[in-house]
């Protein structure tokens, strides 16, 4: 069998011919990560904002399920100037893999992690005074002056110093002599939604006012940033001098960008594949799968796939999604179970055990049909990000 690998953390492969030398000795279910598409998406984003802003590539959540280390290595080679992670552990993983670019920890840090951030050269986001006290003490103990970015809550309502409480917060920063406020950031809540445009405008204005408060207090941060993927494409005035693309790097855009963006020239990076493990004929009137949710209306050929919801192929796709087999669509039938999924292959000629099936993305051997993460998200009532983030660890990633 081709196009597979044994371990979750695998070396990169430069082309398909090299990838085909890899053989899967276990379950034939795998995800392919197309690094050339990742690089092309990065270049597209960089060309859009250059020279107005630098690009911070967001690789949190294991690069949205694509593999943070391998994606960061390729993005670094393409000129990514910063990387964004959610927790210090993700930043440490990049450092251990040899990533040298600046890393911003978007979620800050937890008690006891300040020293590790300093040691690993991870720039934390801070939004409480006790965080700054902890960071300042750890920096003093190390005899260092460390950078931090302050997060302003301009309307998202999650993390950050409220924009209307800065007059109390900012004057207290002068006592943290071992911390340099090198960045200010915020996060747009609904830049993809035209009905929320007043909120987005308010957030941009509040952020600009916040920056003025810091400057008036004698702070002159190097970096100002609040644009996520939707902000990059929808609000040029929100770019600041660094932007933070996330999902768009991985070709996820149809459900996260403003509707006014019709063709951003972004390509999907992940595809998900398996191989048929059993084929059987089912007579009309017989049900298959848990809960009797599918009843054959005719003599039907049913194929079993070794993938299920523990692998990230969601149960909500039961009886609703399609897969690609031999260049044609085949419907998922019955309930997706934890480890197995059934498809109806009656209309696909010549199906055999071992045939390759594409559940997400495209089949290189048969040009034409495709299944996007946005398609699966729409069926499941979720977001494309959750689709790729949800592909489980027992699904090996093959880097092409």
C-alpha cells in the first residue's frame, strides 16, 4: 500500500514519489498534509499584506490538526517571521524541534510557567497584574529583561484587560522593571459577519484608543496586532504591523472569511484517506449499523471503512456525508461508530477490499470530486476548524 506512514511525527517528504516508498504496516487510515499548498497559502497572505505588516503564522492546536512542527518548519523556510501558539507547551515543542523564530503564546501562561517561557524564549501574552508580577519576578531571578504583549479586550469578552479599565491598569506597569511591553494585541470577534460590522469597527477604534493610552503613559510597543484570518481579508485598517492568519493558512476559508471574499486563491492542506476492509451484499429491507437508522431499499453493496468518530470522522456525518471512491461519490450509510464507518457502493463498479477511499479533500488518482472541510462542517453543524482539529492522534500524518 502507498501514501501512508507509521508514526504521528514523521519526517517531511519532498514529493509524491518519495512518499510512495512509505508503507503502512497497520490500519490503513491516514491524513496527507500537502506542504506545498501550505507554502502557497502563506505566500498568498504575505503578498496581500506586504509591506504593511509582518505575518505571524498561527500553529496552535497542532497547527489546526495538521502537525505544528512540520508545518512550522515549512513556514519558517518560506519566511514566517513569528509563530503563534495557545499554551507554553506548544511553544516548547517548537523550540525542541529547532524552530528559532519568535513565538507568541496567545493564552499567556499558568502559575509556575513564567520561568519556562523565559528560558525557552517564548513571548507571553499578559492580561492580569498577577501574571506580570510572576513574569517580572522570574525575569529578575534570571537577570533578564523579557518582552510581553498585553492583550486588550475590545469586545470579544474572553481574555484581556477591558478597554475601559486601562486607565487603572496602565499606570501600574511601571513597577515591573524586568518586563518590557513590546506588543499590544486584541482579537476580532466577528470580522467575517457583515451584520456585526459595527462591533468590528468599535473594536478597531477601541484598540487604537488603547494604544494611545499606552503611548501617553510612556510605553511604545513595537508590535500592534488584532487581525485574525477574517481581519486580514476584511479589514485592512485592522492589520497593524503584524497579522495573525490561522485557518486560512491551511486552506480553510469558506466559513471563516467575509462573504465578500469570493476567491482568495487558497488551497486545502489536509486530505483524509482510508481503505475498504470489507465488502458485503445486503438484501432489501435489512438495516445496518447502530440504531437501525439505515434500511436498504434495494439489494445494496455495503463497504466497511476502518475509521470512526474517535479518529475525528464525526458521528453527525451519519447518513449524510459522501466519500470518494474510484472517482465517484458514495454515501455514508448507518451511524458512524467509534472505529468503523459504512458506505453504500452499489453504484460504484468493481469495488474491492483495499480500495482507497477519500473522506476529506481529494483523490490524486482521480481528478474531479472533492470533499471540503467546510462541507463536512456544514453537515455537522460546526466550523471547518473543528473538522481538521478533530482528526485524532491515531491517524498518522503523511507530509508530502
